[in-house]
């Protein structure tokens, strides 16, 4: 075997090779300075499998810089107790001031050793994302370098401490003293003992400052439970320089923790008091109170008493006590914190904060940042159930069938988590839940069923029993009462025993099990697919929402299903679908138009139900504020009842939703602006937003948007004038309507503008330039950037002859049924090279050929297919490059030129599978 170089971006990643070595070795000896549980869990199964088969294992780690976490040390202690062939030593200041900073992995085999040495610690980011360099060395057992390495390892082993419970307790105290522990790592100023925000909080704080700079005085932060929201509020209050602060919670038990958090951030600079039945410390600078206590004693306070108010878990804010407080006080800034901003009692939490959501930590980010546990999904074909059977009694009989119940039991045992089973099983109906409860009880499981008919006390007792390690309850069968709002963090398995009706419901129910809990490493999800592939595909769409890819078209979704969602790229998350189900799901995806009226309507009403809306409709902005939201673009650009939807408004109208009636001028403005969504430039939307209520001239617009150039604003104005969205009168601009704008139209338009601008911020951020790498562009938006006007352009190439620039637009798969479509030889040859064929009748010496040969810079835009079920798909921008290797070719017996486009930037890993990009071939 040859020595080789390993990174996180190699053909074989470091972590993958590491797992292989654990699987095959005869012994292993690791000396790794920094170990985190979030990293250890990624290779834990491989290590335990090795120890189970008797492999001798030794690990040395350290307390250097207080980085290694307690959870990892506890795992090592458990292994030491369980496996006599495993031992762990720890550097606890063993080498005094000499920092312990090793990263070495030694594996012994029958006739050789393999040594991995480099920069990689056992942390999540080191194993998956960081730029790390490592070298793998293969050596005979007598090789001098192996002898030197083993001697050094044994020296370290002899001079470090055996890991004991006493050392773990001592280190725990040391960590608590040196650094405040979060679910995410702190960045701490040791000199001043001042806690600083982590990465997630820094992003949110930056956005909060930006919002305040725009004159906004209230905001809602959405982040997963245990993500440090209280610390975030304290940091923002410090940035705001709050003089008098009120922190509102809904439970007494939270008050003391909240007070401690703020005291850690502000230290002795402020005084802190509780306002409860027993304590009325009202002279303190910062007061912490429950909503009920505060609501009954508002007369103690002036409405402007507090300059900064925080509502914790503010999805409760529609409750009468919260509303009373909310409406009474007039702070300079109001901050809401929540993990679940669902509407309660048909009222809108977002509206109470004027729909200002500066930051939302989505499920993907929560998993990436170790704020919730990852999950392992298993899609399992259940041949014992026929979901097409409409007869309820015959359908239920299937669940009493011993083969069916035994099959479920086998799958539970196959994937059963360690320790007590704590499972939630989602059923089709109350009868189904009760039937399954009885059938699985007969097999020997301790179970119960919960439905809407159970009293609150009965439900709470069942949740408590399930989480209690000393209680025998193992499975709760339910219908939908656990979709939202119930906190049972100990759940370690979720069973789907009925077809998934929508991606919204799947994400909700999945979320019930992702809360962190002591000893819980991941959530196991067993989805018994049955023969309902039309519903199972909703799971595929749902999983796609947490992928690194922003949106899933059908070809991308099919590629994802084939690869078990390799592109999801989330640490610890695994997707497994059995081959039979996979084939059936792929056939269904290929044959189904998911943009047809029935699917669109179903997705819309599922989302509306999820938001608890009885009267009215979801706003544009709601589709940005939830992992469960379907893609709004499908609603805006598909067809309903044979009519094209030009906007969300026309979609709502076509499904007979109860909406305000707008006049023709107003509808035309909505249609034109909606056509620009998703935005690839924001100037037009910013200008329209400015002139809704007040006419503006060019100088006022330039003054208002200082970050935009005068030329870009003028181009946007010309574009809006050409499309008759705005009109000019005495050098001032206004919306192009005959009648004055109704309040309902202004609200709807502002919602559309907010959606477009917020989505732009998510996808483009602070990007300043013409085209962002790997962003999606419709061709008319590219023309606007090139020519300063937006228009349809049908050709596949656009030339800027003067500057020697060519823009190339490629559709990889052409519809063979469309007359005039040719099979071009366009394809990626490697991550850095794209083969492109010119249009027919291109010669070296004709005008088309000369323009190509004289090109200095190529801009490459690629899409897999042109159209998907009636919606024109955008192109992905792969950056600039150069034409090389020109050769003469033919297409359908007519001459063409074939080029290689050498790209200036290699295509990242996450795009390679979807665009079928082979790896670079090296000699």
C-alpha cells in the first residue's frame, strides 16, 4: 500500500477512512488532544464494534485549554467499565506548561501498521467541515518510524493519568470555573472573565443592530430550544446599553436561571431582582417576572418604566395576560424569543412584532451547531399493509395480523436505541392507535394510546412515564396531539405507521424527537412506507428542506433519493430507504406532476392548518419563517384550473381563497413584481417599498440607500418605468395606479416586498457584484445585469464582442418531443472543466465561430432541465472560465465547434452529484 494524503474534501474523506481502519484493525492507539462528544458520536459505532470483537484499544486525550468535554470522558469511562480491552489516559497538566497538542492515530494489522498524523482532532467540524491536512503512512512492523512512534506513545501513556471518576469530577469543577458551558462553545475573554457570544449569537446580534439602525423597535428571534436564546437577549441588551430591563417568562422555574444568565453577561454593572409572590425586588435595574404576576400589578409601573423588554417563549404572547403587558408598556426596544412561533388561538405572533424576524435558526443550522440531536431515518417497505383499502374495518384488521405486528417488532428491535425504548408512534386514526396499542401489548411491549379524548392529566402522566427510566412504558401510540407544543425530550424513536400526508406534518412530528437529553445521541425514525408512495414522496420533499441545496427540482430530488440523500451533508444524519421502496418512489416522482392543482391546493391547506389559520391566508413572509413551509414559488408560478398564476394573489384567487379584491392596476403591479421573485437584485423592490406611501425623487432614493450606486438605482427606475410599475410626475416617482391605493393592497404589496427582500438577504447577504457563484438566475435577470434592461432572450449564447465576453446558457437535458431541440454534447468533464458544443452551423471562419475564438472570458450558466411541470427552471451560475481545446464536431449532420470551458473555480462537492460531475482524473 502507498502512503497518501487525506482531507475532508478528498475522494475518501478522513472520517470515512478512519471508520474503515476501526472496522479492520487488530488494535488501535490514539493520542488526540481535543475530543468533543459531537465529534466522537460520528465514529462511536465504529469504535464500539471494534471493541466488541476484542480489539485492544487505547486513547490518550487532554484537559489542555479546557476543550475536551465531560460527555466524551464519561463515554470513555463507560467503555473502560464495559470492555476489559479498552483503556483511556488523560493529560491533566502532566507536562506542566507544555501544551498537549497531539493528533495521532495508530492502527495495528497482522503484518503492518498504518499511522495517521495531521491536524484533525475528534470534533464535529474537524471531522466534517474544517480544512484539515493528514497523512496516512503504511509501514512494516519493524520500520524505524513505527518504533519511534510507539515509543513516543508509550512515553505519553506512562506519564499521563488513568481516567477515573475522581478526575472527571475535578475537571468538571475546573470547566465550570474557567468557562460557562453552553450547548455551543463560548468564546471567552479570560482576562476580564467576560463571556462573549458564540457564532449563532453573533449573527443574530448583527441583525438586531441592523434592524435598530433602520428605526425598528421590536423584533422576534426564532431559534431551537437550548440554543442560547437567553444569553442572546442579554448580549443584545448589553449592546443596546439597557438602563432598565424587564424579562417576562411564563414559569417561575425559569426566573432564577434567566437572572443568572444576565448577571453573567452584565456582572456587577447592574442590579437584579425578582418579582414573584414572595419577592418584590422592584428597585433593581433588571426585573425578572412571570406574565401572571406582572399582568396583575401593572399599576406598580409607568408605561415607559423600561427601555428594554424581553418576552421569553413568546409564542404564548397571544394569551390575555401577555397581551395586557404587551399593550401596556412602551419600551424603546422589545425582543421576543421563541423556538416555535406558531399561531395560537388564530392570532398572529409575527404581526405583534410587525413581522420583524432578524434571525431564525433553522433545523439544519440547529443540527449543524449541535443544538439538537441528529436523526437516522429508515424507510421500510411494509408488505403487510394496503393503504388503498377504503373499508375501515378491513383496514384495521390488517393491524391485528400477527405477521404485521411481528414485522414492526422486528424492526424496532433491529434499530432499538441503547437503554430504555422511549418511542412515539403516529397512527392514522383513533381506532388505529387503539388497535396498535392492543396488538403490540399482546406481543409483550408496555404501551399506551393517547388521543384528543384523553384528559390533560392523563397525557402528562404518560409523557412522564415514557421519560422515566424506571417506568416500563415504552411506546405511546397517538394520532396528532403530539404534532406541536408538547415537550418530551427523552424520545429516542419515532414510528410512522401511516402515510405521511405532507412535508409540514413530517417536519413537525420529526421535531418532537430531536430535543437533546442526557445520554441521547440521536433519534431513530422508522417509517413503515406500505404501498402509499404518493404520500411517501412527501417525506423526500421534507428531507430536502434541510439539505444544503436551497430548493429541489424533480431531477435533483430523484438523485437525492437514489443516493440516500448524500447531498444533505449533516453530521450524524443518515437516510436509508430500502431498494424496493426506493424504486417505487422514483417511478412515482418521475410520473407525477407535483405542480398540478390538487397537489398545490393540498400543500397550501396543510400549511395553512399548520399555522392555525381559520380566517385569512398565510402571508408571503410566513413561507420564510418555517421549516415546514412549502416553496412559495410553486404557488406563484404554476397553473391552477388551466390558468397561469402570475403571483401569490392570483394563486389564492384561483383556489377560491377569501382575499381582498384589487383593481386591474394593482393586480398588474403584483404580477410584474412577483415575476422577479426570487430576487437576484434588490434595487427594484427597495424603490417600490420607498414609494408606497410617499413619492420619491432620484436624490431622495440615492440618499436613502447609500450602499447602492446611483447607476444601479437609475437602472432599476428605468426598468420599473418600462414595465409600468411606477410613473414619473415632475421628477418624482409613484406607483402607476389611477386610483389611490387601498390599505389592503398596501399591506399585501409590503408583504410581497418583505418576502422578496428577506429571501434575497438569506440567499445573497452582503454580496456585491453582478453574479454570485452557484446562485440561481432566470435568463431575463441576467440580461438586466448585462444590458440594463429586462427582456426575454431565446439564444443559448450572449456576446459582448467589444470586451471579449461570452455568456453561455446550457440545458443539460433537452425535451426530445420539442421540434428543433438537438442532442448537444454539453456535460461536465470534471469539477473544473465543462464540455460545451456551439449552435449548429458554427465554423472556425464564420462570424459565430470568430466571436467564440476571440472570447477572453466565459460566464457559464447551467440547468439540468428547462421546464418542470409547467414551471421554467432557473440556471445555476458556475462562474467564469476560458474556452480551450477547440475542435470541429457535428450535431445532426451539421457542423459545430466543441470547446472545453476551463473554470476559474472548481465546482463544490454539494453540486457534483446533482449535475453528474465526475471527479478530476489525475495521472
